[in-house]
């Protein structure tokens, strides 16, 4: 009974305090604006953290290093089919095979919707995944106050990323991707743009060019981009001016209209600051880089996106694999005694799915698994948090009727349709270029080239297959992985959980023993509203769980702190006044 009374008292105090102080919020701030801003999503992440940490007795482990793997477009069906394919390539049935992340001790699900979209889009999902806020379709590095292609809306809506937080803590940072380095997912780590398509100045509307920098310029001129130690990927076209020819695709010219060669500018900046830096553009040059002689490395290996793994030229004049780039990045990043943050994107899984080309989608997933294995061999998992997840899913399905174990995952099902008597593939798409009337049937392929180029049937005709809206898996290994990465949460929670484990951002003092999330020894009626901190020996009741740097929770609108016993007296007076009125 006493506990019930205490709980009711705590609930009453919080509701009354919220009602009373809510009048201090300016009327011009609408409810929708409050919901959309950065602070709202930060607060949601704090609440989600407390829910998970209350079940852990030991909050002390922390991650010196963080590696985040993002399989772009890698949903549950993709991981399942890729697992089977890997096992079958090894001569087994495949269903019982384990991918590298299948052995991770923590598994969770992330919700991938955007602020204005039920089915997530890459740059908005990447902003949630890298910056910890939900945002609008096709914007990047902004909260939801940013509006698509509205340059000026980006000024007040910019949000920091995991790389900002890591650099503030003195860690080395790196990005590896097989897409363009200015593409949607990597751009969220350093860029702030009202359009993900502003990769170079030719894509920025003329009226906005004087006020808003393109993403490539932000990467080499602004923080945190100019301080990223390792940048490996594709997309030279956005770095080169129109008058410059690409070194590999010699008939292609750069796309910049400002006449600048940003590769030269990147090298010039590092030299001016006395930093050891190298630029490479093929596999052979990357292999010659000596980690002890380079603290900064830029590698741009393709005019646009890098080749799919199955099409990649593995010679010294060709492209490195995702695993090759991961190893090269880590060889430089591990030198920092304060640790590092590395983000690796398997970005072409998504592209193959857009083509309804299951072969390349699964093959790209397995290429990312090889990169995960490479990373695992180079780090200590007791001090390294490793996350494998996706930004969104795709509309590929896996199904059949009594399909036997070991049946080829990329082939036709063992039975034909009981309606039209025609075969169909085990892997099908909900929409995309695989639609036909009469419907497309699996080819009787006779060569490996035909196998890899096969387009799987879809139910609805579209030029490109779309993303899917279901939750995506999150696999985690390392300090606090099983505590932080459990259950279902918004995608925007993930970077905050990473920050807690690695003592980054607002959790940077945790490793020094200043942890705002250690449970209080007093009555814990409402941990997200009543703080365990005290002023003059009294607990402090607050209307927000925003933390001040000194460890006290404060009300974000006015910074007011009120003693619990004093507020109860005030609340009783308010209730009596209302009753009389």
C-alpha cells in the first residue's frame, strides 16, 4: 500500500508540475514543432536508454572503439537468403549456416519510418542512424525543421553526428563505403543539406549556391569532415571540375561548376596543417599505403559508385573490396590510443534490390560479411562495440510450398504455381522491373553471367523496386551490447546507445564515473521524471529529463529546479484553489 501511495504521489507531482510550468512555453511554438526538433528525439533516446539500463547492475563497461556496419537495404529476408546462399556456396544445404553477425550476443529491431514517410528513405534513415533524430524524406544531417531543397531551413536544423561526438573525445574517425562518398548514407556523418542530391555544386539550385555548400565541399572544408582520418569509397565525379577528365574513365569529366579540384584541395589542407596524408584511386595504390606514414587517407576508387563485388576488377588497377578498404582503414585508425569510430557501408545491396537483381543483392551482403570478419580479426571485442544493421529494408520476399532443405535459394521453387502451372523463384519482389504480363518466369540459365543478371518477378510494375517499411535487424557485440541493444526501438536510438557505450556526446563523462543513468537508491517511482539528484538534501522534481553538465536534471524551457516537498505544498494549494473556483 505504501508503495502504491508513493507511486500515486510521484505521478501526481509530475502531472501537476507539467501542467503548471507548461504555460511558460511560448505560445508560438506549436506542438508539431516541439515533436519534430532534435531535443524531442534526444529525449526519446534517453527514455529508451533508462528502460534498458534499469535491468543491468553493471554500467561500467565502455567501448574504446566503435565499428558500425550498415547494409543499405539489408532487411531480414535479405540476411536469411544470404545466409542460405553462403552455406550453399560452401557445399551445404545452407539453412543451418551462420553469418558472422548471427553469432553476436545481442539482437534487436529498429523502426525505420521517417518523420514524413511510412517507408524510410536512405538519407533520412541515415540521419536517424548517424545523428539520432528522425527527419524528413531526402534531407540529410538535419532535424525535421529542415525542408527539402530549402537552403535556409538547413541553418537552424543542423544536427551533429557520431563522428562529431567521436572527434570531440579525441578519437580517430573513418568512413568506408562502396557507394559515392557523398552519397546518402555516408553524407549523414558529416553533411547538412536540405537535399541528399546536392553532392556537388551543379546540383545546388543557383539561388542557393552562395548560401549552402554542396556535400563534397562540406566534407573537405567544414567540421567534422575535414578532420576525418580515413575516407574510402567512390564518386570522383563530384570532386573534379568540368574541365578535368577522370583517371580511369578518361572520356568522363567532373561535374563541378566552380572549377575546383577538391582532391587537390583536400591534400593542400592537410599539408598546410602539417598532417601526414595520402590520396589513392585504385587497389594497387591502396596496398602501397604504409599506415605508419599516413594519418589521413583519401581513396576515391570510381567515377561514380564502385563496382558490384561480382563485377569488380581485383587487379592492382581495379577496385579494392569492401574488406580490403576496411582493413586499410583500421590499420590507420588503431594507432590512436584514445580509440576510433569507423562506419562501413555495404551500399550496393540496395542498388541491386532496386533492380530486382537478387543475385547481386545477396552477393553484396556476403561481401559485407567478409568485411565484418576482417574487422573482427583486427580488434579486441572486449573494448570494441561492433554493430551490424541496415538503414531500411526492401520488398524482396522468400517463400515456397514445402520447398525441401538445400533447394537453391536463387532458383525456381520446387513446385510450380497451382493456378497457372508456371514456375516461380523462391525469391520474389513486391514491385519493380520484374513485372510482366503474362508474368515473368525463371530463365533456364546456362551460364554464370545469366545467373547473376537474372531479374526476379514482381507483383507490381515499377521502373525500380522500392524500399520496404518493416523493422530491420540490429546485431551487436561488445561492451554493454546485450543491455543496450535489445527489444524494438526507433532507429534514432542507435547512435545514442553507441554514445553511451563509448562515452561520447552527452555521455562523454560516463567513463570518468559521472553517469546520469545509474539507478537511484531512493524510491524510483518515475525514473524519467524524478531525479535521484538532490538540492540541499531534497530530491529534485523536474518536468524534463534533460541533463545539465553538473549532473542535475533541469527543465529545458526555463532551467527551473524545485524541491519536491515545496512543490507538493504548492500543488495542494493549486488543487484547493481549483476546487473552490
